[in-house]
């Protein structure tokens, strides 16, 4: 048996029983000929059970911890738990619906109402026909970086992270500045979303016998990613619609299939088709901004940092420590 840390509890129990049996014989002075043979009880247990020594040591260590917590004749070994990455459909909304949820919460702020989970759920049901529950709404709020924070009056109130609020204020101030200066450039908004290939109406009016009506496709089908840009001034940018199919078997959000190379290629083509000059507005998705040049990260090796400094013609001493070299990297990063 090869060593595997995730072994079943019954196997652990069997290994520990064999170990205790050999350990008892080794401690019996009346059986000197056997006790000498079984002195190395862990090695003998590993050979008897067909496992390596590290496996026996792990089982003995686990049993020792259980005995320290509460001495008992029965030791409860734990079986490994399988980790499943299950997509939570009700709490995995696209950017469009997430923005509706965010604006809904801020509308409660404007009206002076406390945005409770029930109120948000009712508003989502009215605006986007949301079929989820209160628990799913709470997950969505956490995904949008909302959290409960105690107010001065002792009541709980939904607050947003400071860095997100600061980014929104920066955007609003910039747009306000453009409008105050009577900027005539069109504002172009761009974004991405996804849709299933077999997306269709879930409910239709049918006769009592259920013999007429449209046939709904079986399964959701492939997932299609849609990327486009448009402006309130002239509508969508001509010849700038991007639609492509996700990889087969993909059940995660579309952000896992979109990357910087695809976005950059589409963005350059979109700029060529858009009116000049224009104001481009986009969110902070990870593939919307990438580093033009890679630099050593905090966990980079010393040799890699030294090579990067040499390529940048930055002098350093071979006796300088890793921390000192990292400081030089920080000062050289634009």
C-alpha cells in the first residue's frame, strides 16, 4: 500500500490495533525472545500491514492527540473529506444583475431605509425575477463586498468597503468634471456578460391537456460570452460585437474564460471602429489591466531578483540580503 495521508478511518484503526498488539508483546518481559524481536514496533507494524513507516507514524500521532483530548478505550479516527467545488447558481449573478443589486441597496440609503435581506430579496424578485432565498441574497451581498457594520445607534447597517467607495467617488468626480467643462466627446461604455446557448422562456401558457406549445430545448447548452461597447450618443460601436463559446464543461463564471489577450485584441479593434476622440468607461475586471512588464514578486528567488536587476542595469552587491534586493526592486518599479 502506498502512503497516502487521506486514508480511511477503518484502515487507520486496523493499523493502530496491529501496532498496539506488537507493542504489548514488546513490553511483556516473560516473552523475552519475542520482545527483542518486536522492539521496533512501528517498523514491524509497517511491514505487517504493507504500508510505509510514515503512514504508521501518522496514525500513532493522530491516536496520541485523541488520547490527550480525552482518554478512552475507543479512538475515533477521521476519514478524509472530499472537496467539491460546487457552483452556487443562485448567488452567482453576472455583472449586470450585480449592479442592479448594488443600486437597489443604495436606493434604500437614499430613502433613509435600512436595507434588510428581506427587503433586498423582494426588490430583486420584482426587478430581475430572482428565484433565490434569503441565504442566497446574503451570499450575493458578501460577493459584492457588503458587510454588516455596527452604527453609532447600535443597529446593524450594510456598509461597503472603503476602497470600492473611493473608486466610485473618483469615477463620479471625473464624469462630473467632464460635464461641467461641456466636454463634447461621446462616452463609450464597455462590458462583458454571458448567456447559455439554449436559454429560453421557462414558463409559457399551455392548454389543460398540455399537448400544444413550444418545445423547450433539453439542457442549457454551451455558454457564450458576449462583449460589446456602446454610447448613449450613437448607440453600439459598429463591428465591435464579440461572441465566442466557452470551453466545454465550463460551469464557472465567464471571467474564468475571458483573459487579457482576448480583451486586448477586441479592445484595439473596437477603438479602430469608434468615433475619435471618445471617453472610454470600463470596470476593474482583472483582464482589463495587465502589467506591461513583469517584475519579481515577493516570493521570487534571490537569483531571479539578481538577474532582473542586472537586466535593468541596477547595481547590487553579491553579499546583499534578499530583503535588501527586494527594496531595490520596489524603487525600480514604475
